[in-house]
C-alpha cells in the first residue's frame, strides 16, 4: 500500500510532526510504502525530493504538484481539521481513500471526501460530526528512546517538577504561576519550563523556575525530573505525558482531556480536577508528599507506556486501518467530483488565510488575492458549512477590507461580489463593501442583503 502522509509541521518540539515522523519510520515496508510530504508555508516555489520517501513542496504550488503525486498512491492522509489544499488535490486526482487525523479537540470532516477521521483520544472523537466515520488510534512513543536510565539521576536533595509545553498552550494554570505557592510548602522544589516560547518570561524573578526552551534531550530531562505537570485545557492526547511515563517520571495531568484516558490516578500518575485552583495545589502537594514511596507507581507507569503507548502498537493500528480501507469495494467509495476550478478556488482561499496567519504581508498576498477575485468560478455554500470555513472567510474578508483601504478597492469589490453571487452573506464584508463606494446597482444589492439579515 502506498500512503502519502501530508503535514505542515516539522521540527523538535512539535508533537504532530513527531507522530508523522514516527509513522514513516516505523511502518512495515512489507505492508506500506509511505511518502512523507511536508508543505512549506514559509517559502514559495519549492519542490524538492529530500529522499525517495520524503518530499518538500511550498504551499503556493502544492495544488499544481500534488494531484500528479497522489495519482501514484493508494491513500492520502493529512492532519485535520481542515486542509482544502490536500483534499482538493486528492479530489482532482480521483482519490477516494482520504484519511484525516485529528490531533485537536475540534470537529473535523470539513471536506466531503474524507473517508475516515482518526481521533487520537475519546476527547477528540466525541466532538466529531459523525462518530460513525471515526476510528480511535492513540498516539504512540518510542519506548526504547524514552526509558528509565540504568542509574536513577534524580537528586534526593531537591524535587523537580517540569512542564513540557508551548508557552501559548491553553492552560488551566501554568507551572511557573504555581511555583511560588508550591515553594511555600517545599522550599527545595525546582520547576522546569520546557518547549517553544519557554526560553524566558519577563517578570519571573524566582531562581527556582528554570526556563529551558526547546530541548532535543527530553528523555534525559524526564529521567532527572520527579513529576511531569500538564494542566492544559482539553488536551487532545498529551504525548509528553506518555513520554514521561516511559521514563518513570510520574505525570500530573488535568482531568478534562486525553491524558486522563491513559493515566490512572494513584496507580501510574495523578489526575487533577482543575475546576478549583485550591484543588490543583492540594493535588500536586499530595503527589509530592508521596515521593520516595512511589516507586511502584513509577514502574507501573513504565509498564503501561510499553504495553499500551508504544509506537509499534500505533503503527499496527494504522496499518490495519489502511488494509481495511483498501479491501472495501471501490464501487462503495465513489469520489465526489466537482469542477477542478471550484477545488482550486477553495484551496486558494484557504491558502490565503493560512499565509496571512503565518505573517505574510499585504503586498505579498495581493497576487493570490487577485487570482481569487478574477476567477469566474463561484463558491458552493453547501461545501462551506463547516465551522472552520467561517474562520477562513473572516480572515480573507478582513484582508479584502485592508486592500480597499490601501489602494485596491476594485480588487476588494470583486471579491465581495463573488461572495454575494455565491449566496454567501454576512454583515462584516457587506458593511465594508458598502463603505468602499460601490456602484449604485451594487449598493442596492448590498442593502437588500443586509435588510434580509435584519441589518441596516
């Protein structure tokens, strides 16, 4: 089976990129032939084969290049919740076997040709629009890399708690905020902040808090720490919790996400109800108070990591899913074919929003916006009902307003006209359009649309 695994993520400190890399490296080559495709949003005009199984392509030309590549694979896989570029390329290539992997607690199934949505936890699975089209495959870790050292490195004179997470991750409360409250009870406690954005935080004067940034030696840090603290909100899976368990570092996790599905409170870690801050402190202090008498828990954590969370288990489940998909009758898996122009238009809209979010300037985005505005193709409202399309439209409509304010009102009005002719109406762009001095007939149509929505 030939599998194209598409991703916008790569690098140390990125859990999604790590999972994609694990899949490619650990698949049984007698069963699967994976092709890793990295879609680069930072560079234009890039198309490069890094190796026989790895390809880099820039987002601006992805829709031109990917259909031909997809024609030579059996299954196309991407990370959800939305990716019109990959999905449209699969549609153009006539591929019915499209797998979406959901790493976030949000609805997927944005594209009608997604055959199966893989959810990394029940927390992710329960929010999907059609649970019957989902499969539960937990993420996995390399338990040979993440393993307890032969000689324990923990310092008996101090107790170390570490939080491995991006600085901008949504938290109930961050470990460095808790540090003074915990240190009031444990003066020998030390707090390690690890991950993107954790290099230093202005205003933190406690010497007990160490900002270590992105690290490539995470297994060493887990081995030296006593506890891994991850009190994030609705954590989809919590790969770092699994890594910590494999190293014998006890996880302390919030109870409203994926980690609580594999961490058993008091058996191989601690699960905290984060509804009240005082309960958080109490739960952490109880875990710290048991240090020295918790070796059984640490051994149990390691056993669970090996038996339940090893990447080998995860890969076998993916291979089983691929085999099941391939065995289904193609007659029951028709490709929903629409015009290539519609797929291209949707992809350009998504690309525009994605590049804007990645910091591209207005000047850099004008050529792509002009292609969208100049296209004769209208949008299909039925294909844009997914909540994430609302976010894309908000970004692109705001960009059109900026264009109107900075010398390109005609381009903005062309885009507004496309939305209205596609029967896509919402007050923001209509009011911006009205403020851009449109032609009298356009002004009449805009007012009619606003009045129909009860707006003046």
